[in-house]
């Protein structure tokens, strides 16, 4: 039996959205780049309608901005990135405070087991996977907060700063990150709100100079990768 046409369209539209979202997150859509619905549709092998719908959604999600003739990828902006990190600190601090009041001992134990498993990941693990594991840790705290709206906001923030986090993780490494995760969980287990928030804020905040450095390195990565593809194609 064939799937209803409406279901097929929804699935195709979801696939286009996910593909374009990943392209935006990884800056395959370069900062300030004007996007052509026609070119993207041809590239993805779909009609313009799901592309247009996906681009509109990505505007709402903060990845793109409208222009006079369509859409452009939002630039890597220092002030905007700083505000995203400040928002992340506020959201995660709220989640942690709720988790202290609402989390069960079993949930905290599960988070500790997750942390132990992530600590066992080999040192040469790609940075994208390391950031994924880090996000998984913080989402477990959001789950313990039992607030779906805060979790939804955190998911969006994670996507919007993921590229910067890839760049930053390469410099910071994972040893200090794992120690800070352990300290957060110990404070959560002790139901120590002051200690847990202090460690959390030290762990996830980035100063302006750190953001400037990460963006500078990120831009170099984006455009050097583009030059590399050009050389390879020659």
C-alpha cells in the first residue's frame, strides 16, 4: 500500500529541512552567502517548495536571515555569539536548579554512568563526536529539570553554537571538560545549588576574547576548506 501523498510530502520536507539545517550548522552555507532556492533544489534533487519551506523555518530558528531576494546565511558575529552563550548559561542554570529539586537518585546515577562511558572514548575521537557527547551530558540535566520548553530552547542553542564549540573543543581538549562535568554531577548529587551553578557557569561561559579567537579560527577553517575543495576539483 502506498503512503498517502501528504505523508510523503511531509517526509520529503523533513529530509530537506534536516539536510539544510546540517549545512547551516557546519557552515557549508558560508557566512553572508546568498541562497538560491533553484540551486539548492537542484542540488538536493527536489522541487523548490520544500526548499522554500525549509529556508523559512531556518530563519525562524536563527540560522538564516531574509534578504531582498531570498535568504542569506547569518554571519559569524561576535556579539550575537556572545549573546547565545549568555543565553545558554541562563537556560542551563535554570535547568540545573530545577534538576536539583526534581531529579531522582536513579537519574543522577544514570548521568554519572553516561559520563564514565564518555570518559572512555579514545583520545583521537573526532571533535564533532566529542561535542555530541558533551551536549548529551547537558541534555540529561535538562531532562532532569522536567521542563520541555527549556529543553527545546537548549536544543536550538546547541545547534546555533555547535560550529564554534567544535572549534573551541580543539583548543580546550576534553580533560578539563570531563573534570567540570564530574564536579557538576557531584554538586547535583549533594543538592548544592550554589556550588553546582558556580561550576556550571565556569564550565560553559566563553569570554568575548575567546569568542573572537574561535570565530577567527572558524572563518579560516570555512574558507580554507573551500579552497581545498577547489584545488581538489582542478
